[in-house]
């Protein structure tokens, strides 16, 4: 049982790569915007209730999956409204259940992020699409990313195709 914890900055290709890995392995994809969008339908992003419910939903979902021995893929963008201990708490749930958490970092330079962030395909999940906002938040995102647990694999998605990134991740998972 494994939790593939795929993380990186906005527009780094987390969903696209995770979808490719899910399709190739049959692992379910628990994309972070599934929960963010549900909670955001009721509470403003970053509000105390939004932050509390989003994290509780993520962790409860991991707990249920680990209890049933289910592996899954989770995509995540580190940012200031998430508790600093959240990634390790997620990993600990799988470790305590006899499984493993595989942290994989995606990297993408700011210039490439700015070029990709306005892409229309990002709209369907309510993702960040404003280049000016991304530029203002870039330093905050970089600090949050630096606080992540060590990754077993780091992929620069500015120089690696979605297919090649997915192949590398699938090999890491032993599939």
C-alpha cells in the first residue's frame, strides 16, 4: 500500500502527470481540488472553516484508504493556508498502517509557470489562473515547498514531458 504524494508549484503539471500515472497503474487519483472545490463552495478560500474542513477531509480520506489497504495518488500544492505538518501527517497515516508514502516533487521555474498558468484547462478545477497573482504569491509558495518532507524523486517539468515524468514515477512505485 502506497500513497503517492505528488507536489509542486502551480502549473507544474501535477494533475496531468498524476492522471497519466493513474491511467497506467489503475491507482485512484485523489486530486487536491476535489476537496478544495467542495469546501470552497461553502466557505471562502483560506477562511478558518475552509482550512479546517479541507485538511480534515484530506486526512480522514487517507485514514480510510490506509485502513482498507488502498494505494492512491494525491496531488498537492504547498501553500500558506495548509498546516506545515500536514504532509508528514499524511505520510504517518500510511506508515502506521504498514504502508509507505512516496513524496515526488515537481519543479518548474517561475517564467514557465507564468506561461502555463493562464491555460484554459486549469479553469475546470478552479485553479490559479492569474499570472499577476502567481507572481505576487511566488515567494510564499517557494517557502511552503521548501518545508516539504524530502522527496524520493524530483522532476523538472520544464524539461521533462508528461509521459516521461509518469514513466519515472511508475518505476518508483514498482509498477
